[in-house]
């Protein structure tokens, strides 16, 4: 069974509503239904609307154009459509450029109203009856007599009467309807076969056959519904509104589910990324812990070698450095007043005859090979009296210790 096919059929029986379960190509049941709660939760409920709530009209229309629109136009011109009714059409045959259709327009029925909220598709009862080799079918529907006319096993007209017993009034309706349908070419011949369905007495059947001058056949047990390949869906106004509301709710639910799934995927991705980062952090922490002892030992070794260099490298001896700096004095025009070396920092203060001599001394000191490891800075020479300026320059080795070390 396809997902779109009905799994349950609810139709008006002779006296009560009947629920039939669809099993394969057959219907099992019936179960008598009083309220919508008795239905349970069917996946796809096909509701057969009471015949009294459906306007049926066989129409000859142009074979070109939309059949439902043309049928609605024809019914509107006859003032047969009720407010809010929607027209549906069932194709019967095409002949000489014209199409014969059965136009349907349903209205709300008080007894079927509570079932609308669970119905997914709709049908008219005559289409669910066995129609092979018959011209007219008569049956009871919720206590009232109904009838349908058929052509080539297709229903071309049906109606519900206000009659309870098949008396002269009901027979007159059938005779007049048969004559009109034959005159309009809806049926190809005067009906010759009558099928009576349900609990009718033999006297009632005989009276029907005699009044209509027709052969009749009684099927006392009301037959199971025949499953239509595609329902006509003549939904009443209230049912259409409820279907639209269900569709909107279903779409909103799907959108909400999509958003929830997307949110879960984002959370999952974020969680997976966090777990991955925690694993990396744990690995890095383990690696750092593993090499921390070796790093400490290496740092201790570097410090020891640096201290050893200060003890054995001639370039770090203060007296040798002073000698190298003093050798750059051009003469009596420049003299040193202070020389200070402390843990890789060298500060030289002196006096020169003028600013030019002071800068010349700066450049010479910076070019001394022994002092190439120092990063030199010097302040602007300051006047210190007549024909005399005071200067100061500082050199710092890359391994010099700061005040915090």
C-alpha cells in the first residue's frame, strides 16, 4: 500500500456510520462509529460524505479548458452553488468535441462535521458501491433513501431523498430523473437493471420493480466499499479550512524540526571541536611535563656557560675594554671622566672640546672589534663650560642581566 492511499474508510451506513479498515485491496469491517473518538488514530482516513450534503449535476461542457472551472461557471449560472462551496468534476466521456462530467459541490453536514478533523481525503458514497452491470442503485443512508444512476459502470448522477420507504413518491422521483438524464444524453438508454442494497423487504423491492418496470436484484447485506484509485476530494468548506490548518501546522513542524536538527548539528560540531582541543591540550601538557626537566637542565647549562664566558673571555674583561676605548681618544681634545662596567653593561662618560669631537669619538668606539657585541646608545652632548661639552654613551651586551634577574 502506498503512503498516500487510505488505510481506513468511514462512510454513512443504512442507519449508522461504518468504519472499514483497508487491508491490501479489500476492506475489513464494519465497525459502527458514534463519535470521532471511536475512530482512533488512522494514518489516512477516507471520509465518504453523506449524499444529502453533496450537489451532483451531470454537465455537457466543452472538451477544451479546465473542466472544474467550466462546471463551476455552469452551476453558478443556474444559481445552484452555495456560498463557500468548491466545484469538482469527475470525467465521464468525450463525444463530438464535448465532455460529459459529473460536477460536485459539497456543503457542511452537521453529522459529519466532527469527523472532518481526522479525514485526509473525501469521496461521495455512490462511487464506493459495486456498479458493474447495473443502471440504477438504491440504498439507505443514515435512514434516508438514496439512488444513483450509472453509465458504463460510472456514476453519472446521485441524490438523497427525504423518503424513508420506497413508495410512489420515491418511484416518481426515479422515473422523472431517468427520463431527464436520457433526454440530456447523460445515459445512453432507459434503465433496465436495478440493484437494491441493504435491508429491504421483498415487498418493497417488488413495488420498486413494478413501478419502474425494471428487473431488480436485492443484496441484503450492505457491501463493503470499493476502494477508488484516486478520490475525487469534494471537501466541504470547513473540511478545507481544517486541511489547510493541518498543512500549515505540518510545515511549521517540519521547519521547527529542521532548525532543531541544525542546532543539534552545531552543538555536536562544537562539542567535537572542544573534545579535540582538550585532547590536544592534554597531549601538549604531557609533552611539556616530559621535557620540563630537560629544559631546566639546559637553561642551567646555558647560565653556567654564560658565567664561564665572563670569566675566561678576554672581550668581557673590563680592563681590556677600557684599554680598547682609551685607544680611540684622538688626543687632549677628548678625555674620559668615568668608565663603568656591570654585568654586560658599559657606561662611558667624558668631556670633549666640542660636539664634533664627541660624535667622532662615539663612532670610533662603536667600530672597535672587541666591542661589536654591544648595542650602543648615546645622549646629546651637553655644554659643560667654555670650550667644553660633556658626553655619555652606553653599551649593552645581548646577555646582559636586567635588574629583575
